[in-house]
């Protein structure tokens, strides 16, 4: 079990746009198909990204601000929850500040390996690979990598192959569109065996069965949470509480392995509300799927796109 707290002095400029600053809340196990990155993102300027795709899954939760669009008629508003399947192209992304000040828009984002088993390359792995490729005599020009022999390749493909020893595969998407859930439209239902505790279940996705729900504890209520089949990530959205003797506040985040029991208590006079993401392990099929694509390297003069990493 792990508990981390929001720290307003702990931001990193990890996004290619330069205007999204990340606070790394939790990380998975590099090299594992279950690897993930869970960040709090702060927007300090307007930005946009062309249409693109990833070979991993994403869950996005805007906390403050509702200005980001992910393509025609795909807008993720404040308080909603978005699921972006692996392999699905989305965009163009547009994120103006409108009436918000730089640094005010906040969002949680979980990027994680999907059911394809292709995994998730961590920022640390990407940085190290880029460093080693440059040290070997190559160079990066925008989204391209130019080898010591002068061959132009997609930069992300080159980095992926350097880390994992094979070309980057994009699984053909299992869903045709991002899934946007509006928690306000879901009912609070009682949690069995936990007086004063309610939840909203908002769905599970793909054969991996990653699920999203919200949990609410009334003042003084206690919730013993355990799941034998999944790692769980919980983040406090409002209220105060306690877990295993440690105080919880806004954006406190907990990670529990399968079979870990968390006992949460709502303290004070307000309800304690959390978002919970359950992450069963990836099961690698006996026969590898043929449902994937590999991007060819660009021909000279071919227009290029940028993979945002987010």
C-alpha cells in the first residue's frame, strides 16, 4: 500500500508542448505489460496537438476547466471522465485557456498498458533511450530520428525499438470512439457491508476489465476495501479522511495491490469522495493477435505528425 499527497512545489515539464506540467503521483513497473503512469497535469498556456494515436490506454479526469476537445464533437468537460482506448486515433486536440488563468486548469490522467499486452513505455525509459541514441551518433529532428547513416525514422518507433527490441505496434482499436462518462448522471448505490458508504460504477473496459467508479463515505463512515484480483488507485476529490493512520486530503492518492486491504474513514463534518480505478493484470493470450498496424517510416518530403506522449 502506498499513499502520496499533492505537492504544489513538485512539477515537471514532461510534455512536448511545454505548457503541460506534470506531477507524477504513481508509477507502475517498467517493462511489465501492466506498467502505467498516473499524473496530475497543470496547464500553463494554450496548446494543441494534431490527430494521433497511442498503443496504450488512457483515462482522463478534468478537475478544473472544461476546455479540451479531442476531435469533432468530442469534448471532455470538468467533472467528466474519459476513457481513450489503445490504438484509437483522436484529435486534433485543442485546449484554450478561455476564462482560466495559466496554471488553473487541472486534470488527472492515467496512461497504462492495454489488453494487447504491448505495455507502456515510461518517461524514464524514453529519456534514457533518447540519450543513448544520441550518444551513438544519431539525432532527433522534431518527431524524426536521423540515424548515424542518415536514415530518417519515426522517433517514437526508434525509441520503442531501442527499449523493447521490436517495432512499435498499434493495436486496432476495440472501440470506435472515446467513451465519456458524466458522473452526475449515475446513481449513488450502497456498498454492501459498509454502512454510510455509496458508490457510482461507471464501467469496465476491454477484456482486461479495468473499471472506474466513485466512492463516497458519509461523515464518520468506515470502508474496508479489498480486491483479490486487481491493483487499485484511489484519489480524494473532496473531503478529508484517514487511512491506516495517515490523514487524507484533496488529491491524496492511494495505491493498493491485489489482496491489500485499505480501511478508509471519513473525518470531519463533510463527506469523503474518491475516484477509484481498478486495474486487473493483463492476460497475454496463447496466440498473438494479428489485429495490429505498424507505421512505416516517412518517405522524404512526407508530412509528419507529432506523437504527444499524452
